């Protein structure tokens, strides 16, 4: 398990499922069908302008699923373009690039710490084609998944020998 926040990232050995969600506003009732939101429009705006953190959290939680940006936009009440622009301006990459990076990092952990085959890892991470997974992994890590596993991650981590 990797816990990442603004400046630091810590890895712990773990095997569990974490389920979390983000409220749409501080009180949690913005656009709720049965309860009225008590937040001021300014409070909702300030809360929603901090979108990139909650968005990254949702991507991290769904790294093993075929995440659709439209689903994230809908759940966070933002347009697709606004969400991409907010994310890019804060992190310098798009949500798609972030998701791809997170999938590769998850693949590395599976390769090093599980007995899963490369095909199983590709399927677990919602790659529809094992060859596409191979090419994405090699582009990001500098080595094939098999070489990464055989070298314990050292080959790819040392700057793509």
C-alpha cells in the first residue's frame, strides 16, 4: 500500500481494500435529493476548487478499474474541460497521465510482491490487451514487466540500463 500526500510517499506491505468518498460540499448535502445544503455558495465554491486532491484520491481508489473521466466529473460536479484544466494547472499532467502512472506503479508492486502472472496483472489493472500493457509498462519503466520482476525492480529503477 502506498500512502501519498503533497510532498511525501510511504509504502507499506498490505493486502486490504479501502473504500472512501468525497463530500460535494462541507456539509455533504450539495445537490442532495432529500436534504438541503446549508453551505454558502462561497463555501461550496472554495471546497470544490480544491478538486485536484479529491480527484487524485478517487483515481487512486479506482486504479484497478477502468476509470472513466466522465464518471469522475459527474461525481465531483465539474465539466470535463474544467477538471482537466484544474488538474493540469496544479500537477502539470492530465488526470489520464496520472492514472496511467498510478497503474504502472501498481503493476510494479504486483510484479514484486505477488505471484500473479503478467496477464493477471494486466487484467487486474483493466488493460484490455496484454500486449498494450507490455508496451505501456516498458515505456514507463524502461524494461518489460518480466525483466522488472526478474531483477526485483532494480533494472528499471536504475535509469533504464
